[in-house]
């Protein structure tokens, strides 16, 4: 039994899960919306929102905190271009919003395997 065990396994090994999560979040921040399965969207939604919150809250912090936040997110994503977009374009849009930066819209089952597909997108203000 997996009582009180957080995270989604997604039928992958640890390395494949990390790579999948990293790729999906990078694509999400790059395009600001992605079409994926419901399970994968649920697996990345919380972490993406935490990254936006961190980038948003560090706006008024000191230089050391700003650098630490960028390094923390860069370590998780591995791409400095996406980190720059997150801090300079995405986070300032949500400066007045208390949370709930993403929206999940159900699209119905995928034709090949009937997996439930969703559209994960950033909320426009």
C-alpha cells in the first residue's frame, strides 16, 4: 500500500520520471500551455505553481535571495533561457495573484489508447 506517499510514478524509473518532469515543465513555461495526459499534468502542476510562486516572491528580496532562487530553479530545470523567461516574463504577470496560476481543461480521450487528455495552461489575468 502507498499510503501517504507523495508524487506520481507514471510507470517510469526515477531517472525517466525526473527527465519527463523537467521536459514537461520546460515546455510548459516556454509555450505557456501544453497538451498532455491528465496524470502527467497532475504530476507537474504543483511543482510549476511552486516555481512561479518562488519567482514572484523573490521580486522584492535582496540580491543574494534572487540569485539563490534562480539557481534553485535552474537546478531543477537545467535551462537558463526558461529560467530567464520565468523570472522576467511569467512571474511579474502574477504579482497580484495569490495562487492558482494554472488551469486544466479536459479534452477527452486520446484516439490511440483512450488516455484522458488535458490542456494545461497559464491563467490569463
